[in-house]
């Protein structure tokens, strides 16, 4: 009897299962060592068109293949959309953004000017300056400091300077410097103030509020040199040299006398002793004129002569007149 016939039925089944298992292992190992088949594209070959200046709008495709041991796996093709933004579309969005920003800057209350803050004013009221500025409630982006400064100076000649500063969100600050009066000039029943540069401006306080040099003029004096072209500084009413001459005469005027201005003889005063004395309109050699005048008056009084008119406009040739 053979070996297989000697085996029992159970042993024969176990032997057969062992052989089948070994065959499967051998077959699996052969599949593992076998090279994977080449992966080819499923797409058909297309004709390559010549390149143009326009960008290709075809979509990019990606293929990926993964494999396990002995098991080839093919995944479906993944197509990625390609986004392109043209210059026209980009320009539209930029224009839309800028337009929205301008609209908000023009309409939002936070960018509209509150009442401007004015400093440095002593005689001019803050409300008057704000009325000239006309900036309250205006969009802050529409205001220029130089325009506001020129607007103030052109309306108020009594200001030496005006400095305007603008800051976000809606603050306008104004600092002004007022002219200080030196002379009270009277002519034809009216009077005006004059500062040390010869600029005349409207008095804003009662006449006796400041201690000024009073001059009674018989006529309007010649104006001072014109201001520079393009400047908002007003033309001087009198020259700075004439202001200096008035100040020098005011320091020597006799008690009880008043300064006068005559268009022919210049500046002088009406002496309480009965005569009028004139010294010209400029400050050059004014000290010498005063000394000559004093010497002439002393000489006349010693001789008992009481003139009605003395002129020392030219110190080298003074003269006097007697009454009839």
C-alpha cells in the first residue's frame, strides 16, 4: 500500500491544504517581484498649436497612481481650475475702492471741521475770525492752510501774521499776531491807529484805552512804499521813517503842546508860548534840528522876540516869522 493510502482521511485533507497554501505564497511572491506596468495617459495626442500672445486658457490636469504590493491602483484624473485676473477687472476694483474712500471722507461727520481754535487774538473777536474762515462743517480734506491764512490777512490789516494748521481728524488751529498801535492819527474829524511799520488799521477799543502819540493832521500824508507783489501785507499809511520821526519829536515836545502834520512843512507842534514849529517829515538829522530849534528859541526870547512861526526843516538854514 502507498504512502497516501496509508494516511487517514483527515491527514490527507491537512496535507492537501498545506500544499495549496504553499502554492499561494509562491504565486504572491512572484507577483510582488514582477515590475509594475507602465502608466500611460488616457488622453489622446493633440496637435500643438503655435504659441500666441494670449495666455492659454486650458486647464491643467494631474494624474497620480499609487500601488500596493502586487496591486496596481489608478486614481481618477484631478483637474485644477486656473484663475486669471485681467487689468480691466483690477482697475475696476481699485477705482471702486478709491471712490468709496472719497465718498466716506466727504460725508462722514468725523472728517468735518469743528469750530476752529483761535489763539493770539486780543482785540479781534474769535467769532469774527471764524466767520471769515468759513471752515466750520467743511470736509477737512478740502481745506488748505495757505488759503485760510490769506483769507484772514486780506480781511484784517491789523494782523501781522496768521498761522493755520490742520490735523486729522477734524481739527483746525489758528494763531494770529495783532499789530500794536503806536500813533493815533487824526484827520478830517476821523482817526485811525498806526503801528511802528506805518500800517493804519481800525481802532477796536475806546480812544483812551491805549497811551498813544496823538498827531493832528491837516491833510492825508503820502503813503509809504507799496508792499511786495503777491503779499497780503497792506500798503503802509506812512513810512517807517516818518513813524520814527514822530516818536523822536514826541519825546521832546513841550508840555501842553500837540503834534501836528502839515503837507508843506512836515511834522511839528503848536507851542503853548504862541508859535508853531515844524521839523520836516523824516528822521534824518532830527536830533540836530531839535538842537538848532532850541538854540534859536533861546536867542529870540533873550531878545524879547516872540515869533509866530519857526521852521528848522533844513538845520543849516532855519528861519522864523513874526506876527503882524
